[in-house]
C-alpha cells in the first residue's frame, strides 16, 4: 500500500466531530425554522421548509431569465441560418470599363533561377544527435511580357533550400 491508500483508510475509520451548537443555530436561522425530533439515536433537528415563492407574488420572475436566454439563442440561430453563406462578388470599378479590357496574352515568359549563397551547417536534433545540413539561397525570377497591351509583369522571390547530409566517416 502506498501513503495515499493508508491515508484514505485512516480517514474512513475516523468519526466526524459534532459542530458547535452556536454554529448550528446560526445555520438554522439562515435556512428557516427547525423542529426537534426524537430518534432512537438521540435528539435531532428536522428542518421545516420555508414558505415557497417570493414576496408579493413575483414567483414567475424566476422563469424570466432562462426564458430570455433561450429566446436570444433561438434568435441568434435563426439569424445565422437565414444569412446566405456565399458572399456576393461585386466587380471593382465600372462594369463597362471591365468589359473593354482585353485579356492578358503573354508573348514572352522568362524564368530565371540564380544561386545567391551556399553553405553547410551543423545543428542538433531534439534528441541531441548532431545533424549536418547543406543550405542554398536562391533568387527565383519570373518575367511575363504582353507586347500587345504593353504590360510587363516581373516577380522575384527568395527561396531557401535545406538538405540534410550524413556525416562522412573516414
């Protein structure tokens, strides 16, 4: 048996002490009237239930709060369900202006990949084992030209490539 089980068994053997009479009288005064009842174990107190309801006949008010909460939840659910889930997509600008713009036709597309840096590094895995990695920094560039409309779109984006490499054992 461990200490917790021993403690539990010891607690089960103990008998609770009777609370002080002053405490019981204050507790009974707060709860309502009590009657003394003779039982075969001695004198005990039986609580007489307090008068039901609230003063001035406003007992129905206790149902008002849960009722309004339920009604509010029902209104919220109805509002969510009544709204259309797909938002309307509106064209930006004048509709006539959008209809006259010709679609983009690419005459020339150039893709460039340039190596900016290359280096090796050693790092540690979460279990503490060393790991060797080879890192390469690239600059990817895409150029799209539409000579008919005179549009040139150029985008350059950096990219980091990390490749794990085994340690070489000689």
